[in-house]
């Protein structure tokens, strides 16, 4: 299992619209709007790195209005 947080920046005025779209993406388990340098934080839980790559690069980054993503992969220590 691969778990990650995607920190997402969006164009002004598009947060609510993009938030709704991100919530529907396969593997996205939770989504929160936040204040600070990012606008949305999405928790992604998938079976493989390939599925994480698809969720971030093909699904999230291709939403019109998404300007930047930073993805943090959870590691076991």
C-alpha cells in the first residue's frame, strides 16, 4: 500500500470547484481545504506507485486551475 499527501495550489476563485473534482478521483481518501501556501490537501491511498503517479500526474495535475502540486509519500520508520 502506498499512502501520500498531495498539497495542491489552485487559481484564485477555483478552490471549491477543484475540491469537488479531487474528491472523486480514484484513491483519494480525504480532501481538505486549507489556509497557507497551499489551497487543498488530499490524502491518497493506493496499491502501487504507478497508481499514485496516475492520481497525481494524470488526474490532479490535469484539472484546469491546478497550478502546483507537492506530493509527500508516507514512509515507515
